C-alpha cells in the first residue's frame, strides 16, 4: 500500500472553479471591443444663441480645453474644445458615450480622455481611438467670432 496523498474533494472543486474563472476572464478580454467604430458625427449647423466660452488668445492652435456652458434648459454642461488651426475650433459634449462619465482634455496623449474606464477620443473629429466606448462624442457647432470662441449648445447630450 502506498502513502500517496489524494486531494480532498473540496480542494479539487475550488481549484476547478478558480481555473474556470481564469479561463472565462481571459476569454472576455480587456474590455476593448472589436466592433466597428462609427464614423465621426457631422458638425451641426449653428442654431439658437451662441455662447462665448473663452477668449481666442486662451486656446492656441492645436490645443484642447474644457469650458462651461448652459444647455437650452439652463443646465450646466461641459464643452470640450479643440482649436484645429488659426481659423477653426471644434466643440464636443464632454459626456462619455460609454457610461456617461466626464471626458477631459487633461491627458498624457493629445486626445480627450475618460478616466472612468479609459476611453480616448480624437480631438479632430470626436471618434473613439481607444475603448470601451464605441460611439463618437456628440458635436456642437462652434466658431471664432472676433476675440471669442463661441459654441451653439443644443439639447443636453
């Protein structure tokens, strides 16, 4: 007779559950979607009353910023701005299309970043460059008028 120790049933079941869980998590991946990323949303035409969000001199060409605004109901909203060049400024909702967290221009890369789950968006068109978000940021009409950057904030996004 040999004195080989056999694992207890409980040890075997726990080990099986742990291995199964690890396999399941590996199959689920890192949260990034392989689904097609939709194209950028079109820039809306200006409508309603524009809001001066900041001075042109405070947003040099190629830079990003977050500015406070009001939607038509009077609610506070955040507007992400990107000054593409000397004549062009682009504006987006700062609400992440993944789960509604706030997106910020403060990023280690030249993009807009959602700290909740790591989504990143391209300032040039609002498209997703890194998920889990799969939809582009909603856009607002924006323009440079005299010394101001003006956005036309429509309904809450």
